[in-house]
């Protein structure tokens, strides 16, 4: 996967930017207010920030399915004066290449040197966890046993599937980074089980809160009475993503938190 697009800089200029869409063009001087790392769900957040003139760095670095099992390695750095601190290396070369570019644009050698908040969508592509055929074995006739979706077995399966994302959040919190995880649009594609989709998000949310990760959870505001994403917040012509209006809601929440 590539960043969601290349784009031109804001209308006041005509220079074509080679920075992934949503990342502040490299020629600007305003300091970035956050680093955005994510899958395709990061796209609307970046576009909303770009539209609003909020300086940041980052964007999507891969597909959602890439960030569940182990997807990075830790690289120790020099913590002495002027040192970089610990860093991570994404195992997929393309993801690591985008990540390195974002660090370069921030003027830092490693994630341990980050001084602005980290905003992430990694690990919250719940439709991968919720693939219906993977959960058929746990069903009894037409449904799950009472209490299954809130029980220890379910939590254990979800957290095992999400172990790479959990390790990522644990590591960035050990680095002392203020970290905000953005929950996904409430859109359930045909291959996914809606009950598992919703319950898996709650499982991951419960696991991240004790780590000190701030959760951007707009479900109450973004859904209808059935729990589905409101149509005006959905990207047309696909079954998964939120649109720019949804990105604006997320950005407003981030700004309200002081980013």
C-alpha cells in the first residue's frame, strides 16, 4: 500500500508536493503538532488536518492487515546527550521507508526523540479480526453462547490476533510518548461478523487504557441507532472507510485534547 495520494500544497501555492497527502509539505516552517502513523483509516484524519491548515507529519504506512501479528522490531539507540533513544524498524520495507521519511521531515533520528504526540490507527482495523469464518467454530446454532463476546476466551483470541499492535503500543508508551489511538469507522464489510467487529474493539480498548493510551472513540456520535456508521460519514463506493467529514470529527477531538 502507498500513502493515500500525492497532492498539491494548499491553494496559496502551486508547487506540487511529493509528501504523502495529509503530511505537511516539507517546505513549510510551522512545527508539526503530531505524528500520524496508521493504515488507510489514517487518510481522512490527514486530509482533515491538511484542509484545516494544522501542521503535522505522517499518514498511512500500510494496509490494516499488516499491523496485527508481529510487524516491527526494536532497535536500541543512544540515550545519552544528543542520542536518539530507542527506535522501531517496520518489517515491511515499504512501511519502514514511509516511516523514515516522516522522521526525517520531523528532523529526528528515531521515534524515541519524538517530542509531539503520536496519533495512530494501527491495530484498529477490526474487520480483519472479525472475519466471520474464523469465528464459526465458537457459534452454537445461529449465535454465540451467552457471555462469549465479553468473556476471557474471546478476549484471549482477540488479543492474540492483535499481539503486534499491543506490542507497538506498549513500546511507544515505554518511550514516554503521548499516544492517541483512533478507533475505526463503524462499517462492517460482508466478510466480517458485526458482533465480533464491535466486541473486538472493546477488547482492544480495554487492553490499551491501562497502558496510558488515549482512545479517540467517536462511536456514539458517528453511528445511528443500529450502531452503524452514519451514511454522511462514510466514504462512498467502498464498505470500510470513513470520509473527510469523519476525519474532521476526529481532528476536532484531537484539537480538543490540546494537540
